[in-house]
C-alpha cells in the first residue's frame, strides 16, 4: 500500500533489526528474515541503514550474514555495518545526474556490546572518527548525508547530546542529518555551520512501520528533498500515522 509513495531517485529507510540468518525472532534479540531485503527493494527503498542498537542481536555472525544478504542486491546501498576495517574506511558515494552524494552512518548504541573489543568494524560515536569521515566525504562528494542512530527512546524532543552532536556534524561539513532510534517524531530544522552553509536536520522521523504499542510511537514522518551540487532544496514533510 505504500509502494506508490516511494518514488524518488534515492529512498532511505532505517532497518532497525538485523537480517541475522536462521530462525526469525522478536524482542529482546531481534532477527528478521532474509526476505526483508527483497521486500524493501520491491517497495522502492534503495538506501538501507543497518547501524542500530539491535545490530549485534545475533552476534558478529548475524552482522556478516546481513551484509551478505544485502550485497546480493546490487541496487541497494547498505550503510553502517562493515566486514573489516578497510571496508569501513571507504566512504560510500552514489551518483545521479552528475551529483556525487556521500553516505555515512553513525550509531550511538549497541545493546550490551563494547564497540572496539567485539565489533571494531562498526563506526561509532567517537567524535574524532565521525568528524574525520565527514571531512573526508566532503572532499569526495558534492553533498554529504549522515544517518545518526541516537537519542533517548520515546522522547518527543531531541536531547542535549543530539543537539550538540548535530551542530558538530554540520560544522564538519554535513548537508543533511537523518536521525533514527527514538521511535518518535522529533524536530526537523535547519542548522547553520561555521562556514555559513545551511544543513537540514531531522532528529528523528519516528517509526515508518512497527508493532510498537506506545501512543507516541504511532506518529511519524516522511521527508523529501531535492539536491543540486551546492544545496538542498524543495524540502517537504509528510506526516504519517502507523495504523
């Protein structure tokens, strides 16, 4: 029923749960079937964020399996999870109509995991790593879009951490920030960088679709914008209800 609305050249979605292989499972250790990748592609999504607090729910093997599944879909770009350090260092860049778009994904939380010891190949919220990658992206692309899995679940307003990090990310060169994790709809606004450029920030767009029962988790949004080599324009926000 939503397929007819997913029509842009590039359509981003956050895939909260890992495609870990084996038997599908629910809370607290989620595992989604491989067919989710097929469904996302058939619906029209082609940029998929995998860096969430549930990324390690099926261990390192689950992350590697999910990467392998999405790699079988050449039309999909899978963000935030990497097989090794070398892969992590390569900025993902997509091209359309002569415009180069850099895609980065950062994740504040992984449930029950110490980043560097258990999953060193996942980009985390170490500030120096974030800013270095964004600056590198700006040298390689016209537009830089950053996915941030951050904030406090069920909050309707971005917390101080989100606000402070958003400004630092924009100052480093990001043109767009798309926030996920809180399951709620939060502010969408423009931030001005130190160099004067203006960036679009959506702190959280809420759940696009879910089985959560909390009232404030049923309200969400779909964000649309167009890109030139120098700026974001024609921004539109569509309010949605998970019914």
